[in-house]
């Protein structure tokens, strides 16, 4: 599981929720601009939903190559491997643990 933020640094509340649920928080290298958020979430009018969607897409894009590599692998516990990679482990290290 992952919580995504659209600002850098992420809000204190976002960090608190991540800590409460023991979940990694994705924070972009720099805060996303309105233009970037609108480009990612075309057709979404509500600004809160747009921002949340844009943050989720940005976080997914950060991990998409590794997640696709895992999907192509012939391993039993793909979901566990994905979780380990998202929290920062390397695929090669995680293979022995799954």
C-alpha cells in the first residue's frame, strides 16, 4: 500500500496517516503544479479529486517499470514482491524473501 501526496514536502496530516497505518508516503521531488495536475487528470472538475488522482498517477508512474517487471516474472507471490519493492527493497533482494 502507498499514500501519494501532490506536494513537497507532504502535509503533516499525510505523514501522520502514513505512520498510523505503517504505509510509505510518496512525495514528488517538487510540488505538482496546477498545470501538471490538470494535464494528468483531464475531465475531473473537483479540485480535491483532481489533486488526489494526479498524485496517485504520479506515484504509479514512479514505480510502473518495476511493477511491470514483476508482472512478467514467473513467481508465486507477485503482490508481496510488489509491496517490498514499493517500500524500497530491490527486486533481487526481495526474491529470496517471497
